[in-house]
C-alpha cells in the first residue's frame, strides 16, 4: 500500500467517480482504475460497489478512508517538519561530562528560552561513544573535544577550554614533569583526550608516570588530588566550580598543552533547524563571555 494509491482512492471518493478523479489528478481514467484495483488486491477487500458506471464506497472503503485521511495528513506534516525552518520537536544532544557540567548550562538556558517548541534531551558519554551515537542517528548532535576526523561529520566551534594541572594545595610549583611528586596521575579511561594530553606532556619531558589511578568522575579526580594522591589535567572551568578549590594548587601549562577546543558535531547533510539554531546560540555565547571569566 503506497501513499500515492491512498491519494488516488481519496480523490475518487471526493470526486464521486473515476472520470472526475482522473481530471483532478491529471491522469487518464484507466490509470485511476488500475490503481484502485491494485489497492483492493493488496488489501483483499472491495473498496467500491460498482452499480453500472457509478461507484459507491463500500463499508470497508469507509474504514480505509478514515485511515487514509490520517496517513496522508501525517505524511504532509512530516514533509513540513523536515523542511521547517523553525526549530521544533526533540533535540537529542550528547555531551562530554565537563562541558555538560560547566559550559552548556548557559547556552542551553538561552536556547530553551528562545525556542520553547524544542524539548532538549541531554545525554553524557565518552567522546568516542558520542561520535558513534551521532553517526548511528541516536543523537542529533553532540559536544566533544577536538580532534574529530570523521568525514561523515560536520563540526562547529563550541567552547575553548583552558587546561591546567591540579595537585594538593601543599604541592610545590609544577613547571615540568620532573617537578611532580611521586609522578602519580589521576585520569579517566585510556581514550580520554585529557589523559592522552597529560601522558604526552610526561613523555615529552622524558619522565614516564610511575602510577596511574583511573577514576570515573571529575569530583573523584579532584578529591584524590586534594588528598595528595597524584596530579590531574582538567579544564580550569571544572576547578573553578569545585567546592574544595582552596585545597588545590593550580599549575599552568605551556602554550602547546594549555588549550583545547570543544566542538559541536552532527552528521553531514542532517543539520536540522534545531541543530543549526543550537550552533548559532553556542557561537553567540562564545562571543560574549560572562564578565570576569578568563578567556
């Protein structure tokens, strides 16, 4: 059963016969008759009762007509939604944890206020998982750390993060890996971009880490740093929002390691009005940081 057949069927009912329906549809009458017969064969019912040259809709035809009206209306609404320039519906957004906790609240608040017809669903995950979910269609877009090298994705800048090394408040100044006491690292799983950058920093200084403690949240990482269990590489925004910040020491990195960009990603040729609107809001917020925030 095709939508085009349902449209022909509805037109025959509305026009009161094949000839008038053919005129409205700009088809020859034989084509209209063939489409009706095909629909009857597909459904296994008679849609019209033929009385000479006249067609009278059958009881089964009336049942189909009600469903045909709903299906054709839904198809029209679907076309309008896909080509609608106004954001609406549900935005399934993924994000890395650090961005969800510190960077996204402000732009999402503005987005929700500006586009009340959009319901935002926020899901946090590791960057690789977010990329897979965007490619698989489970997410409309996601906020991840660069680099993103998949040709199937489009990207737009979201935030720029300043990265710092954190340690216990009593830790001496850290300018190089050799200054790190015990050389114990606090980090996420092996695929975490911050962990990779910290390991690269140690490798460049020819000072391999002696111990690595894997944790699953920033609060756990910062708590262990407060306790003197090791050092960590984290976004400054995470440190600034931490309740026990005074019990940490913050150590700046060289230009090569101290900044990274967070990107909004979506599948190419699938940028809905919702995603485009979010990208615009992120760009707007990035251009107007709150007073007092470090750039």
